[in-house]
């Protein structure tokens, strides 16, 4: 006989920044909960980021609830490694009940509960908070000839640093922060070409990621989001400013197709390269929720705040603006988690 399902009031799927923020508020409320994390160590997706990645804001504005992120010893914005260390300390400091590595296979309806099937057994919960993020679903747009290119194609998620690209001709695709940061360091060792759908826009040097979060918050609260101004897309962290000063941030229009040896534009211009780096974003990792059949025509799950409209016992946390202003960032996840947990506990009558 298979073991009986384990029962819990609230089950959180994912032990990254959003899951930990939810755990903090559940712990404060003395809720009966567990966090299931597919990773074998703390740190969530930050464990897999390239070493030179920097947050867009200082540590004091990149923290989860209750515990300030320490400022880096050398100053500046925290690195990916700094963030991993912070998250590991955070979950230990608050004694969060994390079970890892556990991969959630499916969430299904089960009468008065949701059934969560994993590779380590089955759980039953009165409420589920899905906080799996987006890192695990890198997105590469389809362009004609993408299968014909004989060189190397990387996505942001697979980029590990510039050294393997030394001396190569590299095309970097994308107009946001990851593209700018990767371009800044790859351009020091390789011949780079930056291609974007529209001209990239850097924020003023004195403006950091806090301004982007505030802008996202105002948009979420406004009935007329179209009337709110736009600051730009790219935070000018020190490596990006340095690249700008040496002229490496010049962007070309987006190519229209790939060839066996490179990329080509509509006017017939071709460019040979050995590597293409796609800094083209991610999609929400929602495969475990497929049995609930909740996705809308846009591929997202319709929500009110973080609560699923089609299954109110399910909450989605940390996937971006559609589940809370800038909720894919540390500060955004921290603020959305409080609202999410308050709603969950209200539903449960706690």
C-alpha cells in the first residue's frame, strides 16, 4: 500500500525568494505549512545565475521581510553569490520548514483540499501557494533559420561568463538588463554586436531599480496605467556605465533571420558570428498546475491579486506584475507575499 498523503494547511511550492517571503509571514502567523523546494540547496534560481550578475538596487532595497540583506563588503549592489548567501541565512534564521529536494509533479483538486503529487510522495493542503518563478522556462523567440545556425546558441539561463567566448564574434539579443550586463562583460573579450527590437533605454545614472519598482506599483494601482510615465528599461550599474563610456552599448536593429553562419537583416545585410546569446526573458513555470486547467488565452492564470479566479485555494506568487507589482524581484516578492498570506489565512479562517 502506498503511504497515506501528508496533510498540511498551506503548502508552498518553491523555496526561492518568493517562497521564503511567504514562509516568513506564515511562520509569524503560526500557520501549519511546509515549503517544497526542487533545489538540493538554498538560493533558488540565484544559484544558477552568471557570477558577475548584480542586483539593480542597493542591499537595503533588495531585502525580504524581517531581515535586511547585508551590504557587500566592497560596496555597490549585491551579486548573485551575495543573494544566495542571504537567502540561505534567511531560511535558517526563521526556521522555515523546507523539504528538499522535492519536485512537485502535479496539483489536483481533491474535495475539500488540493492534492500535491511529488517525486517524494503526496501531500494534501487546504491552500497552495505556487512560487516556482520563471528561471526554469527560458524563452527563445522563433526566427526563420534558427535551426540552420551552425554556431552556438545560449540563453541567459545558460550563460556562465565571458571567458569561453574570448576572441569570438558574438551577437547578443535583447534590450533589457540581462542583455546590457552580459554585453558589458562579453564585449571586453569578444567582438560583440547588440541587436534589439527597439532602441535600448538606460535610466539616468543616479536612478536604480527602486524607481522601476515604484513605477510598477503606481501602474498596478492606477485605473489609467497608460497615463503613467516611463523611465527606461536598463539600470546603469557600474559595468554597464563603463561599457557605455567605451562605446560598447551601440545597438543594431533586430535581424530577421538566422543563416548557417550568422544572422541577416531584411535589406540583405549579413553578419557572421560564432555564438548568439538570447537575452529574451522567461515564461512562468506553471507545468505542475496543468491538471487544474486554469490558463487563459495568454498562457497565464487569471488572478485577483495573487488568488486564482478559477481555483481560489491556489495563489500564485512572484511571477511578475500579473501577480503583484514587480513581484519577480526581491522587494516586489516581499511586498506581494504579505498580501498573499493575509488572503490565504482569511480564506482558511485563521
